[in-house]
């Protein structure tokens, strides 16, 4: 029956990829495959596993205990997924509040260039460093919102949004707070913050700059940006305060986590509560006509969130959790390790796998498989591969899923136009990482 769960998972993924051909929304496929996978797990009363210090361990070995173990495991995974979803809802709402106060108009005015290629490099470099400071998911949401203000044509925004995903994932890979996988390795005492930056920063730069250099010569980035006709460029007196407070609130989320040791979503919810309060107090009533003043509220900002994308994310992560629960992901990683003698190749393939399967359980499996000590080269390779490998496909990372929902980027468009650039940057960055490790080893 475990094989059926794997089959249902890949059938669901197939329908997600051919969404535009079947006219079946990807959220339907994601939620459907998640429920069917967990139904098979429950009805068949399968043994469930978790990754422990000694490898894969059965939670229960009796049929009676399996039922309770499955329920508890589903509740556990749902709690972990809810942390991500509430973080996402909080970040998206803060961004919508800033946009409602026209705070992003200020950033738009600061970006003077009208050349598409210059805008590409500006946005890409900002995404790279901002994602290391906050995280790749929030960075993607913020920058796609800004690009919407600058690029009126949606088909052109596809290219910018895709490169933002690559930049945000590359930037998150060299920071202990930039990606959930690097945070996992950091908290598991596998890497230190200083060594992570020292080893992975240059490979991450290569991973970003290769696609940016290639994209600079593509037709999509030739010429100048066309202004939106009749576009509203006016700002409010509240625009600058709300913009600054919003960015400060988001930046303080990792600080909140480090100080009080609560999950990041708690810091994001506190940031949202603060922004909600400030937004209501700074509401520009006198600057709005009667029609717009009625609709100017945080409730309106909440209604603009792409909740279908959040449900899609829920379905994807629940489905992946079912594979993790039957030990499929750990066995997959273990098979790679046993059949391929080179650890470098194994980690490279795990990075490619993270474009299809969520990188969190893959990293958890890696922590259980490899027993090397603090700052061993294998952990830097895993941090890089898991963090940047998700850029190979639009559904391979949280940042990609967010971009897919916000801009309606199709799976096949991304695979056709972006995959080859992302793959080249990913491989060359990995080779750069191996080179950096060799210089440290023999230096």
C-alpha cells in the first residue's frame, strides 16, 4: 500500500503540472492528493516512521498503536505546516497594508532606471541580500509587489518574478535565518553561522549571477519599461511611515525568534498586529474621497490575499508529509547514498530532488543519515543544495509557490524558460562550493 501513496503523489503532481491543459486548478489537485494519500495511510493502517538520531525509526509496531500514531503524526505535520501558512498570511497581509498606504510608490520613485536589464540586476541583488536578512519567502512577496508597480505587462513580470525566486533562494542559502533548511542545520549544531557564510556565500553569488548574466541577453529584458497609462502615483502622508514601520516589523521577526525562542510565525503575527494598529491610526481619511475611505481598512487588505495559493501550499506539504511518514523520502535518500559512492554527487541529486519534494524532510533525512561533525563540508553542501535546488522548478520552494500564486506562472512556462538557467547556475555554484572547500582544506 505504500506504493499506492507514492503513485497517488506523482499523479497529483502530474495534474498540477498540466493545470492549463486540463483546466483543473492546481489547488484542487494538491488538496485531493493530500487527502487521498493520508486516507490510504489511515485505512490500510500502515506503520509510520520518523527520522531519529539513529536513522528511520518506527513510531509504533502494533496495529492498534498505528491508528493513534497516524493521528498524532498528522496533527504534528499539520502544526508544522500551519506555522508556515500563518507566517505566509502575516507577511502577505503586511505587504498589502503597505501597498494600501501606497508605500511601494516611494520605492518606485527611488528606482530611476527605465531599462529592463538594469531593473533586473537591481531587483536581483536586492532579493539576494534581503532574503539573507529576513527570509526568501517574505522577500519574494515584497519584491513581486514592487515589480507589479513597475512592470504593467504580466507576461513580462513572469521573467522578473522567476529571477526573484532564484535570487531569494540563493540569498537564503548562505544565511542561517534565510531559509528554513539552513535554520534546521544551524539549530541541529551542524553548521555555525560564520562558517556557513564563509563557505556558501561565493557559491550562492555564482548561483545567482549565472542566470542574471544569461537573462541580460534575452529579448524579455531588452528595451525600456513602459509606463502604465493613467497610473496613480500619488502618495499619502502615511506612505513613508507605514513603509518604514512595515519593513522594520518584518526585519524584527528573526530577532524576535532569537531573543524569545518562539517560532518565526509568532513574531510575524506580532508584526501584523502592530502594523494593523498603526495602519488604523494613520489612516489618511482627509486625503481620500468618501467612496475610497469606506474601503480603506486592513480587512480590505486581507481580502486581497491569494488564499487559493495558501491552500495549494497546504495540499503540497501535507502530501509530502505522507511520503515522509512512510519513510519514502528517507529510503530515497538512503538509496542514493548506498548506490552512489561520491557524497558530492549524492548531495547534488538531493538538491535536484528538492525541486520536486519539499526540502525540509530531505534535510531532516540527511541529518539522520550523515554523522559528520560541526562544519563538516557535507553540511555546507546540503545547505547550498537544499536551499538553491528548489529554484529548478516553480513548485520547488516556498518562494516559488508564492510567485506562482501571485503572478499565475504556469509550471511548463517556468520549466521551458527558466529551468535551464537555474540548473546551470545551481551546478556551477555547487562546483564553486567544492572549490572553496578545497582551498580551505589545502590552504
